[in-house]
């Protein structure tokens, strides 16, 4: 099912993009935005359900994806509006807030299912919340990309959706799968969530990965400036770009920014694999539901 969803949805998205571009029919923009924003998250949640989560139930998974995703983006928006201000540590605050609200959303949804616990269940349902968060967040970014001061920018919309679609498996879904797995691993038999040391450690760890991911543009820019620039224009640098970058600086920036995202993704994937491997050794090849 997940393969049919992915390739069929991709074909529909491409067809919608072609028709929208050819006709300039703005009524198709919501369709284009929703297809592009939800395609990859829904396909990955279906994959997780078919491979690991059938015993959890489709209703539980859907609740985590929709309710958890919406509550996550709403909670993050409110908290970031009131608590964050432009500063050197802003992305650290974003990571801490967004990972916290996703876990709180997962706990809220699962309050009705006290028997759902264990690493595997937490990974699948945490990923569902994370991918729901990513889908709703991406639709907002896509809307912001298409609406500009000069009118509608369809090219920016398509670029945003392609980029976020490609990066979706390595962001929110992956981070919340890790934190959710540890959270449900230590859930009590009575259904109470326990904030143990490993749970807090997982939360802080994925928050750090999140913060590094969001700040990779600035980190790459700083590395390029340190290695190649002299007499920096501080004003332009603080705004997030180098004035008149050379070809070598552009290549270095791409290397550092893309390489940094790849490194963060590999760390998160290795962490997830380590948790799953440890669970298999602990409970046998079948793991724990």
C-alpha cells in the first residue's frame, strides 16, 4: 500500500503541478500544496504501519498523525511566539520546544490507550506524530513560498515542496521516533508516563540534533568565512550571507551545509538502529510489540 501511495501520489502531484503551471489556475494551489506536503509523510507512516504497527491499529496511528501533528504545530507556534527572540541560541530553543510539544502530543493521544507501551510501539507512533507535524508544517512553508510581494511564485512553491519532501524522512519523523520509542519503553504497566533519565536524555539528544539541523546554514556560513574570508562585512554576515561569494566559497558552503545534514541524519539513524538492536537482544528476534 505504501508504494502505491508514494508513486500514485507523486504522479498526481506532478500532474497537478503541470496543469497549474500551464493554466495559472490558482484554485489548484491548495491541491498542489497538500499533495506535496503530505505525500512523503503519509507514505512513510503507511510503511511503518505495514512493517511494524499492524497490532497497534490504524485508528491509533491515524490519531497520532493527525491529532498529534496538529497539536504539535499549534503548541510549537504558541510557545515559540512567546518564548523565543532572535539570538545566538534561538535554534536551540526551537529544538527544545518542538521536540517537547511532539512528545506531549503523543502522550495526550495515547492517554486513551494505557496498554500501549514498548520501544517498537513508541517508535512507530512517535514517527506518526513527527511525520504529521512535518506534513502540516511543510504545508505552511509551501504557502509562504508561493505568496510573495510580487505575486504568486509557483517555482518557489515547487522547490520548497521537493526539498522538504526529500528531507522529510530524516527530520521530525526520525527524531520523534527515537524519543517516542524511549518514552514508551519506560511507560508503566498502569499507563503512566515516567520521565526517567533515559527519557530525558533522549529528549535532549533529539533536541540537539534538531537544533544543529536548523542552524546548519549558519554553521556552514561561519566555516566558509573562517576558512576563506578576510575583512568580513559583519553586517552582511550577521544577516546570513557573504557579500559577493567566490566560486570556491559557494562550493564550500554547499559541501558544509549538505554534509552537515547528512552527518546529522546518519547519527540519528545509527541511534535508532542501536535502540532497535538493543531491544531485539533484550527480548529476542521478535522484539516486543
